[in-house]
C-alpha cells in the first residue's frame, strides 16, 4: 500500500521539470493518477530537488490549515506550478489552468524519518 509520504511524492514532486507548457497540468494531473472519481480543485507541483523539499520539515514551524501543529514553511522561495481546475470542467474532463510561480511552500510533516505528507499551501 502507498504510504502518505509516497503519495506526497506522486502528487507534488516533479524535480526534473524547470519550464512548463500550458498543457502541463492537464497531462500531469492524469499521469500522476491524481483524479479519483472527481476532479481535484487545486494541486501544486514542486520543481526542486527532493532533499531541498524534505529539508522544509526542519524549517519554520507554522500553523496548519487543519489546526494540526506540524506544518513547516520553506525559508526560501521554490519553483512550483499551481494547477487550478477550470470552472466549467466536469469529470472525467478535468481541465486545468497552469501557473508557474516562485513561492514559499507549506507542508505537513509526519513520521520517523520526519518527511512531508501533505501540501498545505504556498505563500
Ligand atoms: O486546502 P485544502 O485542504 O482544500 O487542500 C486539499 C488538498 O489540495 C491538499 O491536501 C493538497 O494536496 C492540495 N493543494 C495543493 N496546493 C494548494 C492547496 C491545496 O496542492 N495550494
């Protein structure tokens, strides 16, 4: 069974891509199997080396959206792509807006080793 940490990698890590095209999110949201019976509203992909993303678990502690205490904000801005579901999109035709950004990421970390398990947002 896929662990939460493995799920984070599948849904949010794409270190080898530096520039994305307009169809990036449409392709990635399908290829990474992010859709299960419904179109996911928002999903962020991170284009930084995995060790840099794992290191965020040991950077600034911030409150999580869901009241949990174990969220961490990256001390530097990271290359990310935001995928936003288009308003008129209907499953299984999940069409996305692709937006490349440089922002700090906020992740929830858990376990031993203490690694990212949820993407909480970007600021
Ligand atoms: O914010 P919310 O709890 O609705 O987010 C649900 C899921 O959407 C998150 O667990 C994450 O996988 C994804 N998300 C994201 N990037 C954001 C906000 C949410 O990938 N900026």
